[in-house]
C-alpha cells in the first residue's frame, strides 16, 4: 500500500489538540480515567497587507528536507507477529527483524512532538518499523505516570493511534527507572496494561513491554539489601502482568525485562516463563557493552529464547559520552546475523545528550518546523544520521 504525500507545515491548533486527545473514551465507563481539560482555541487575526515600505523577511534556507523513502507499511507486510523459538515470525511464518526508535520517556518529550507529521516522517523518511513508547513510571520532578496517570495514559494512546495509522508496530513500554523492583508499582502496571490491552487487543501492531530495566536492590522486612532477582522478583511480577494482558489479548507478543538493567539475559534464559509469545528484553550501550555481553546474549540464543533489543545507545550507558559508531556497527551486524529486532534510544526530547537523534534543543529550526517533520540534515544529530542510515539500509557517510 502506498502512502499519500505529507504536508510540510503543521498548524498550531492541530499540535495542541493532538496532545490532549486521548483514547480512553473507548473504554467501559467504569474504567475511564478522569477527563483532561482541553485548551480553548485561540483566535488570531490575519496579518496586515504589506505596504510599500514593508520589508518582507524570508526564512533562511534549510535542507534538503527529507522525503519518503519507504512506502510499504510493515503491518501490511507481516501482519500478526508471534514467537517461534528464537525468532519473531510473520503471520505467514517468515522470520521478521523489526528496526526502529525508542522515545525518551514521553513525560520528557517536547509538547506536541509526536503528531501525524512527525510519526509519518519516522515511518516513511526514516524507515522506522517499530516505535517504542516509553511510559516513565517515576521521575525526579514528579512529572510521570505514577503522579499523572490520566495524562500519560491518554498520551500513550494518542501516540499508539498515530503509529497504527502509519502501519508500524508499537512497543508499549512500562518504563521503570529508579524503581528497580517492578513490584513496587505493580498495581499501577496492572491497571495500565488492563486498560491498554482492552483497547488494543484486536490490533496486530502492539507488543507489550511490561518492565524496562529491572535491577538495583530491594529491602526485605529486616532492611537487608537484596539484589532484584529473576526468580524472586521479576518472574512473579511478569506472570501476574501476563495474566492480566492475556485476559484481553491472547495473541500479541509480551516482552519481559531481564535482570541487571536487561543485561543478564542469560540468567532469564536458564529459567524462561512457560507461556506462548513471550520475548525477553536485552539492552546495550555501544561504548560500554562488548564481548562479555555478546557472550551472555549468545548463551540466551543457545537456550532458545526470543530476544528483542528494546533499547540501545550509540554512546556509553550514560547517553552523554562521545559516539562509538564502530562498536555500534559491530553490534548491529551481530543483530542482523541473528535476526534480532531493535530500537535505538532515543528521540522526541530536548535533551542534549549525544545519543539524542535530533538536535531538538538547538535553534536550527523554529518550533513549528521541528513539529512539522521531514527534518533537514542540519537538525539531525550525528547519532541520528547513523541510525537513520541503518534503518534505511544505506551507507553512513559521517
């Protein structure tokens, strides 16, 4: 199926309405979150006609702006995905390797960033096949899902709907960070995935990632420190969440986070969860993780579990170092050899990390141009250009 050409500019009214447009209205009344007020539409007068003395200023040239490189929709090509041994397979049983981008925590993303134009740009111009939507549970400033569940449930749904309209897959990520034990906010996770799976159970686009990067330490009743373990912490949590999702959605893939911030994939592979269509998350940073982590991943493959790299960096694990593109290339070659799907971290925020795919904090473009998509090369970071080339199967020229 071919896509229609996209417009270059995004009107401000559409941006504001997209942010507050939720999808909870489709849920049964008893499960609805409270309403989110919408901003009134501002009325603006047309600009005055220029007089003879008016100096008409033109915007500095940009470009070239990106254009559509991909016309086929991934969901049209692959349909309902499932897990077969170590592989993700299509509706027809063919091995599928999805490649895409992860958002920053959607609470960190620029207001209105994910709109029809930007998501269409990622799908068509960048070749993104899967978009990972990171719903961050907690944050230092309290602007997060746990503090504002209605706001971020609706925003997650809005971005999901945009991705579905573009025919790409979605990984909905319960993005735990400082709360290393996923059981800390399990009740909130149960509520989130119960409502979300009720909405999207009939959509082949959706994959559920039920706990990002479990790790760190928890305390028992005697205040003794204990590492977050696979058997005692993660598996019981995962089994409860899988049960909740399966009540609504028997088919779509569920991704389980693994110990030590999704590095100890080998530990999970030794005692996998006995359920169908389960995959396991593995994360790496090109500047931090190397042969040792590849050995763990190799062991997991030998133990015949399905692995998805739901997050990886072109930098070290801080996201703030220099780029390690040679090491990143070695990792991507390895993932290609094993048909392992991946999402690069991250896009959508003004964060000034080197791993950010866009120079969003810069004044290279106006705010309106940033939200209009089809970004010119000068707005894309070196990391972003590297990832974009890999998404499109093009040689990276620096």
